[in-house]
C-alpha cells in the first residue's frame, strides 16, 4: 500500500484521482451530446403526478403528465391485484430473499413462479434471475458456446453476455436469415444443402465437402436474437432463423423481454408455435409483468446446468419475494387475455391516429417509433410534447442510426381513449409548430 486508505471507503490515495476523472469523462460525453439524465422517479406511472419539470417549465396540463414510453405495457404495475400479491409475498415470505437461491434464498414462491413461466412457455423448467440483464449474461456465459451468431441490433445484455463468454461473436444483419446462413457458411459451418429453409444460401457439393472437413462437430454454435426489438418495434423472423439454425446444427436463444406476457401470456415463440425449436427462451419480469427480475425457460438439463454454471445466478441474491409475488399475479392476469386485448386496441388507435396526422410510424408491435429524422427535430418534438403533458423520449444516435432519430411511444392497456387523444393532440401541436407535418 503506497497511500493511506480512506477508513470509510477503503479507497487508497487520499483524494488523488489515480487517472480517474469522472467529471471530465461526463463533460466529454456532454460535448458529444451523449449524456443521459435520470428522470423523476414517478415517471413510470400511467398517470404520473410528476415532480416539477426538470427544465422549470410548467406543463399545460397542471401537474399531471401522461407517460407514453413505459414498458409496463399492460399497466399492471399499478393494478390492485398485483400490488396485493406483492404485499402478501412480503408478509408471508419477507421483503428480501436473504441469500442466493443455492444457499438459503430458495422459497416455494420462487418455484411456483418458475412452474408458471415454464407452463406459459411450454418448457420443462424455468429459472429466475435478479434481472433480465443477469439472465442473458449468466446464461450465455454458462452455455459457453464456441461461436455466437448475434443479430446486429440485439440488446446490450446479450452483447455483454457474448463478450464475457469468450465466444467468437459473429454479428449478422438485422432480422436477416440469409445473412445468418452466409455467416455460418463463411465459417465452414454448412448444413444439409438438400433441405429447404427460409434462407437462400445453399452450398454446392464441393463447398459442402470442404466445409465438412473444416467443421469440428464438437463445436457448439448459438444463434441469439431479440424477438421484439425495442427501438424499432419490429419482430425477428424466428421460424426462418430456426430453419437456418437447424440446418447448420446450432442452438437458438430468443430474448422475449418486450414480448413476454403479450402473446397468449407467452411471447413471439408462443405466437409462432416454436417452443420445441427454440432451446432457450429468455425474458424479463420488468416489462409487461410489472415487476423486476428475469428468467430463462428450457429443458430440465439446460436449467440444471445453468443453476450450476451461471455466475449471475450462483453468486447473486434470490429475487425479492414481493417481486416474485407481483410477477406471478401479473402473469396470471396477462394469460387471461382482457388486458392484452385492451393493449392491442390502444396500439391500433394510436398508430392510426399518428399516421393520419402524417407521421411515419415504424414497427409492428406495441412499440410505436415515430420517425422524425434529425436529432434536433426529435429533441424539440419530445420537449414540446412534454410541455403538452406527454412523456415520451427522443431516441437519437448512437442508439439509432444517424438520420433516423425518433420518438419512441409505447401505449399501455390502461390508457383511456381520452388519454390517447391527448397524446395525438400533443403530437399534432408539436409537429405543426416544428414544420414536420
Ligand atoms: N433484453 C432486452 C431486449 C431488454 O430490452 C432489456 C431491458 N431493457 C433486457 C434484456 C434487460 O432486462 P432487465 O431490465 O430485466 O434487466
């Protein structure tokens, strides 16, 4: 030890920065317009009564502003039944799990939710993690594939899982099974050329022979993709991706974070009837399921392996019981269907309204990205609709490509028609003022 350690923090160096200068790094990000701010905490509620506007402006709608960007798609985070389930779990089991599931943190409640998820997903087993992020990182590292084929727009937690796993990571073009097949063929991973599949890439006999010689059949290959992409609201062509993966002998892992609970209480894998072709279904409890935590669902042997090998599971405290109780009740309600119908009605209403105003609305799901173009227009539009009482963020580069800045709207099942109209009014006012319509 060269310097005295601070007795409170254990940090050595008594005020010296040792090369770390967070303020300078933040300033650098600000200069490049890449900084982010925390929003007032109650912004997640549907009818958020928010703290004073951070920019000191007074919104037109009194103190009330409506959030149109939460991932609480079914509006269940404020549902009495879900709130009660969280309270009951806290009262009967406690507010915290107290330890890793492998030590003393395992409860009947955790197991019950895992059974419910496995049932909704059509798998033998499911496993809870403390977040979706931890589920992706832990599972991909536990699988330790030799090669991962990853969609270019996959979520950061998938990217981090790939990096940490040490696998060779091959990025294929967004939602493009042909690009996936080409990348596999380029690595000598060539499947049965006679089989028909969604992709057009078929090896000729010589290529197949060369590839078979190169191919080490003990190698493991994993294809990983989001099902619903959060910034574009589009959906991966999962059946075609499975076709390619099967032809080339790879496993498929699907991140259903933005789809869980919205399709028959399951995700796109359920909608498309692919449960027996997708080896790992992953998702989060933090979006439509109104809680916190992540999960994977798959075979008994997969789950047993991950329980032993995923460091983010082994070395992390079990999910807090109120989060488990809330997610369990939310999943039950999601599977009933009424809330889902309300959500899809609202999505259609808003999409039609925005399109009639003259906006270009992307996506094919509950996520409605309103394409604006330039960063400045997107930021100005987001600011103006906020003044009109509507909260939805501007999404700018580098999150999305230059020239495709957008406002990402996500209606909830609980928005009323009057509230949807208020959102449309705000977009009309802001768009006309900015000369976008
Ligand atoms: N995957 C995707 C596609 C996501 O959008 C998110 C959350 N934004 C996650 C994983 C991580 O989930 P969680 O928030 O539960 O950590």
